[in-house]
């Protein structure tokens, strides 16, 4: 048996540690600088804020022709106040291979509530799995809390709009750090192979 020492930096300051580990595995100097594994001149980077700015700019520059309900959807998405606190959970969980549906559910718990409308009566629900399972006489709204609204008022998104928003967030990590996606896919394939052996 050969023994090898692996010298990957494992940082304990909770500063995007998942991305730090994956950037180190990928030997990606650009991402390593964004998550402070490697020094970047005289400043410390904040990947959560970088991702928040990326998503905000992406939504701001969306072409209404590419969106369902076009302009109305565009305006509602532009009203979302996207900051570091919103991106922290997705950035952490995406790097550990948490899927889009689960990430979207956790984010909704932070940002608002799922509202079920049936026979013109509204009720809030914690059963987030029912999004997409629309039954007769029922519809769903995502009610966004006022602290996540640029005009500080509660507003609503459709489930489809919420899905668009969460997909933009989910994909932002991989767009900012494409090497992380490659490592994630490699580790997922490796996990699947190991599962077949058992």
C-alpha cells in the first residue's frame, strides 16, 4: 500500500468552505482567489456578495421576450432585493450537491411563504412539495416578505417565476465557477459507481 499526503487547505472560517475545497481540488486559481484560498492583492473577497451581484445583474439585464408573461414577470423579478444573505444558503448547498428543488424550498422558507388559493380563500402552507401538483380549483402564489422587496412591500410571484428565480441562483454558482461544476459532476459519478459496488 502506498500512502500519500494530501495538502489541501481546509479553512475553518466558514467562508464558502465548500467552494474553497472544490476550487482546491480543481486547482482553479481564479476561483481560489474569489474564496480567499489564495491571497488576492490587499483585499478579501466575499463570494456570496459576488454571486448576489451576478444574479442581480443577470435579472436586471433579462430580455422580456425570453420570459413568460414578459414584462410583468420581468418587473416582479426585478423587484427582488438580492443580497449576500439570500445567496449564502444556495452557494453553500450547491457546492455540496444539493439539487435545485431542495435549494428552492429552503430559500422560500427564508424569503417568504407558499400560499394556496382555493375557492377564493387563501391559506399558507409549509408543504412546499405541492408546487407543481396543481389540482382543480387550486392555485399557488409565492408571497415574498417585504425585507426581500426593493420597495419594502409584500409582493407575489407565480410558482413559474419562483422557479426561474431559483434556477438563476442555482446556476450562478456554476457560471461563476465552471470548474466547480466539473468537479461536482465527477464526484457525483464517482458516488454512483461506488453505490453500484454495494
